[in-house]
C-alpha cells in the first residue's frame, strides 16, 4: 500500500498531524492556523484550521495573514547569513544600497549588521501609521522613511533601539511580502 502524498510525504503522518491540530483547537490551546508542508518543491499538505478570533466567528482561510512578531527574526537572520555566505551582500552593506529610500539623513549610515543586532537607532514600531496593512512593503518602507529618523548615528553606538531586517531582506529579494506566504515564491535567490 502506498501511503505517500504529493511531494513524497507520508500520508499517515500528515493525517495524524491534522488530527492533533484539530484536537488542540477543540481543547482551546489556540484558535487556528494554516499549515503548509512541502518537499522537493512540491506542496504535499496545505490546510487551514479553526478560527481567526476567540469568538470563533471568522474561519481561518489559506490566505489568512498572521502577525508573527519576533518569530520572523530567526528566519530573517538565517536568510541574511545565507545571502552573505553566497556573497550577495555583507554585514557592512548599507541598507540604502538595498532600500534606496534609506539614503537620506542618519538612515544612510545603517548597515545590515545594525539591523540584525538591533543597533540601527530606529525606534521599535509595529506599524508606522494606524490602520496600515503590514503586508504592503513599499507602503511600510515609505511610511518609515517619512516618519522615522534615528536619534543618533548607529556607527558610534549611541541610542540603540530594535528594528527588524525583514524589510531589507524582502526588498533585496525583489518581491513584495505575499498574502499567501506558503504558496508565494518570495524566498528566491539572485544569480
């Protein structure tokens, strides 16, 4: 009997995963989520579970957008260090070489190193303007550039405030953050 799904994944294990997630949601451990599992470039499992709100009014859809907050830092750092390993940029690369909008004021001194070590001097902000959609990278970058100037030059080590390197990585890739990240091809490499 062949229990392999598309992508060569074990169908029995995927069904077990599905039942565990559904049971966790029934027990109230979390509201819901979207799981995408792929292998060798093929999506073998892609399913939405549960609800997007505690009142269970809005079902989670495959294209639901989630706030991941600091979870993205680990992924971003791996991607940044991989790009450095491949010679695509360096820790000393200025962000303005990747995001041209950063070429004015003290922002022009911010490097990739400054971003990943949280020493860029940029304030910690979730959205620069109330009601902005966080998945529209060009609008987010424009709003940050319009509103934010580091209070001090990060090269001299003063005024350290956190900020994420994710906009830098996504702009370097040349692709917007998609609303359907599991099926999007935004983690492409440059040749």
